[in-house]
C-alpha cells in the first residue's frame, strides 16, 4: 500500500467514527461516480424518475484524472463519499468504489448499476486488484445469464444479481428513438447518407495503474478494399480520450458522439472484448470481432464468454474483416438467439423496473 493510500485510509477511519453520530436518512439516495461530473446514461434516467418522487437525492460526481491535482480532488471526494454513503438509505454506483468496499455501515443498501450490459472480459474480484470489491448489496443485469459471473466479480449472492434490465437500453427497444437518432446524425454528417456504415468500436488495453493503449487497426486498408459505397466511423473507449485513426475523408472520428446513436445508424459493428456488443445485439445487425490478440488476452486477462460461441465472424487480421464483410457471412437468426440469451426483458421498460425496485427498498 502506497503512502497516499495509507494517509487516505487513516483519515477515512477517523472520519467514519464521527459519521456514526449521524443517522441514516431513510429517504436519502446518493449517486456516486468517478467517470463524469454530471449525470449521464443510467444515472440520468434513474435520477429523473426518482426526483419526481421527491426523495432526498445527493450527487457525488467527479471525473477522475490520474495527476497530482486529480489525486487531491479524489482524496477530498472520498471524504464526501464517506459521509453521504453512510447517511443514505440507498447508494447507487456504476463503477467500483473504494469507500463502499471498506467503510459502509450496516443499514445502507448499495446498488451497483454497472456501466455494461454484460462482460466478455473478466473483471472485478475475478482478476488481480489493488483491493477486493465488497459491500455491494445488489447488481443490475440484463439477463440471468450474468448471475454467476457477477456473483464472482462483485462478491454478491446470485439472487441479488437482478435481471431486470439497464435503463439506458430502453431507447434501443423503441423505433421512434432509433429513427430520430439516425435523422440527427444524417443531418450532422450528410456524407453518411446512402452509404453502408461500418462502426469500429473496440475496448482499451491496459489498466488505470499501467496506462491505457489501443490495438493497431489498419482503417485505410479496410476502406481501400471495400470501395466508395462504404464509410468507416469509429469510437474508442472514453479512457483512451480522443484517440484517432489515420486515413482519408471516409474515415470519420465519432469519439464525441453518443454510442447508442452510432449503433442505430451503422450497418456493421467491428468490436472485440467490449460490452458494446451486447447493446448492439438488441438491433440484430451484423457483428464482427477483430481480435488479433485473442490468445494472449485469454491467457492474461481471461473471459467470461468465449466469443466463438456467439457464432459471429472472429477475425485476427484486417484481411479477414474485409472478407467477412464482402462475403456477407452473417446469420440474423443467430443474432436473434443471442439477443434472447442476453436480454430477459425486451419491452423498453427497464427504467420503470429499476425505479420500482429502489422505491421498494426506500419504503421498506
């Protein structure tokens, strides 16, 4: 344990003794995030519904940066977290949380929304970590398929992995939203009209401690082979910042655009171990895996899902990606089967189910 962590632990332990003097407020809900300083995605949807019910809602949101000033802000934020966590009836997370894992008091309910519809790659307590994840009470999931994996990753009982859906997927089950997203992007990017749109959206390599990198992808080679009727758009994981691909005007940076809007627009998705593939399954469109490092990835990190079992093209080179697109080697029936495996509820009503669950916990 580094000196900074030792100092943080000492201060939080002292603070935790004083916080015990304050009662848990039965109507308080606290949202905690290290990924964004504002409400987004699932958090925003849940907040909007809970706010109508007039609960005492607290926000503890920052965008964590791994620099000296960022570490200082995180230090202060942990102190704020400790007070809010231990005076709230319900705490809602979407990433891992050090304070919850070490300093949560009895009587506080922690709901892990998580930021993915599933997980190909192993994570959480299944892999080597600086601290074990603990003290989560419930975890949201899109399907009972994930109960065993989330049980292992988050150290919660399988019956506390709730397959009631994730709020942000609701929009992908509504055709009006999909059509509106397409029209907005066509206005913003008229060069996409009447084109076959290929979206490249991989996950990162590395971690927060060793740094993040992207795998090499020869975008121009792909476009040269596919011809003028195709356009490539790309969006990298937010942890990679505005990482860009080299190439001509048919290769377009979409790092700043909404991921679900891009999924609604594209005709093909090229991805790897990213959980974006599960969101994409809702739309039942062609999926291609580009995983030149598959063997090493399985050995070094491990996977919950063998991508070969998903029955989509698994490519180890750009040449194989080109062949997969040109040969139209896709089975829509198989994509429908996968959608049914990974989404128990396909009615676009997940937000209502989550809020109903939270309301039940707050009134119990």
